[in-house]
C-alpha cells in the first residue's frame, strides 16, 4: 500500500495578496485571466503559496546592461 500524499495548505486571495504585496483584487483578476497558478474549488479560488513563490521567481528579470 502506498503512503498517502499530503496536500500543501492552500491560501485565499487576501493571503496571496499579502504574500506577493499586491491587492487581493489583482490576485483574483489574474486568476480569472489564467495568468497566475491557482486552484478552483467550485466558486472558491485558492492558491498554493509555494507555487506562487516559484511563479514570482520565474518573473524576475536581470538588470539590462548598458552598452557604451
């Protein structure tokens, strides 16, 4: 018999907004636009904090080099 997998705790839009330092309304709009990782549970939208942090890191850009 295999070991049961533990699902990470999910957070709501307000908590996700605090995590990313943006308004929760922006979080919900981005979820509706399928622009950020999220999970739909009926009418509820939840977020995995680890996935959001990985998504945020993937959005980082390096400084542009100035050419002389």
